[in-house]
C-alpha cells in the first residue's frame, strides 16, 4: 500500500474507529501520531510493542493553540506530515428543542470546528511537502437524518461539505481530501448511546435492523476504508464521500 514511513496523525485515536485505524496504519509501517483529548499512552505502548513508531499527543481538537502544538510535536518527532485523519467526534442524542446552546456549541466545536482547525494547521505543512491526504470521518447521519440526533447530524453534514470544499481548494497543492460516512459501528460511542437508551436491547435491534447486513460494523471495517483512502491506491479520489454503512442508506 506504500504507507511505509508515512507520517499520519489520527485524531480521537484512543478508542473505537481511531484506535483501529492507528493500529492498521502501524501494521502498514506508517509512523502514527495518536492524538486524543484523553491519555492514550497505553494504546501507544501497545502499538510500539509491535515494532511500529508511534507518538501520543494530548490535544483538544477544538482548541487552536493545542492543534498548532500537535502539528509542531509531529514535525519535531517525525519531520513531516503525510496524512491527517480527522476522526475525533462526540455525539448527542437529543431533538433540537431539548438541545441547549452550550451543548450545540460544544458538539459543533469538536465535530466540525475540530476538522477546520486540524486541516488549517496541517495543509501548509502538506503544501511544503508537495502534497498529502486528508481523510475526514463524517457519518451516514451527515447524509440522511435520524431521530433525536439533530445537532450531530448537522455537524456531520458540515464535515461532508467541508470535505468537498477543501478538495476543490487544495487539489492544485497535491492534497486529496475525502471523507468516510460510517453506519453504526460497535465502539464506546455507539455502545453508550445504546446503553443509555430506555430499552437497550430494543435500541440495539432497531439500529441493527436498519442495516441490510443486520449487524453493527467492527471498527476495523471502517479503518480498512480509511487506510485505502490514505494510500496511493485511491490516487484518483478526491472530494469523495465513501459510505460504509452496511446498507443503511440504500433504502
Ligand atoms: N460509532 C459509530 O457508530 C459511528 C458512526 C458514524 C460515525 N462515527 C464517527 O466516528 C468517529 C469516531 O467515533 P467512535 O465511534 O470511534 O467513538 P469513540 O468515542 O470510541 O472515539 C472517539 C475518540 O475521540 C476522542 N475525542 C473526543 N473529543 C475530543 C476532542 N475534543 N479532541 C480530541 N479527541 C477527542 C475521544 O476521547 C475518543 O477517544 C467520530 O467522529 C464519530 O462521530 C461513529
């Protein structure tokens, strides 16, 4: 896949899709920067034990100066930046009428402003390198609606459009920008939604029942697509939205 030696930042890489992606990149010989608001030294140790190079940087993606420090620490450790995976995200299962202004702002700051800040900091470095790749993690809920998920859905719709606009602006710099739109993935984020619902078993069956494949995805099944989108095997793709949702949005 020609990812050996490439330097890759993955935000939200302590857990779920981001962690599976970091492990997969590391197995391809890439140097991975595990960027997360929570301590991920243990996850990084597990990656380096497998003979891969990895660095943990604690960062809140919604904070511009912390994001600038993330890029500086990456360059100090590895000297370049080839791929940025904007994966960090949070959810909120509420209707708009129940969503407070503070909740809306926090969710938008992490899910949408985080993509803006990380991309804004990474692109000049990639321009100096002569190119790079950005993969944004949106959601099927950025393409279709869902019940009691309005702010999240709006943030992910924003990520889809930001992907296309950045692809247009930076194709000439040799930077490809794509996004993946996962369906339901068995991660702490989704498991918390299920467990916090009034009837967890019914909620799980309802989510699974909306897929054609009648199951949740494993994080590795999304990581496989992200790694493909970051590699030269997707060299003619930019501005694309790749839906990986077990068929949820097929009907
Ligand atoms: N799980 C799903 O069903 C699903 C479906 C579609 C899209 N997604 C998206 O995939 C991405 C990863 O989600 P996941 O399911 O793996 O969730 P997860 O909760 O397992 O992992 C998210 C990670 O992001 C980190 N994070 C949260 N806020 C942060 C911040 N401000 N700065 C830096 N890191 C922060 C968390 O600490 C966590 O490690 C999210 O963007 C999510 O919206 C998930």
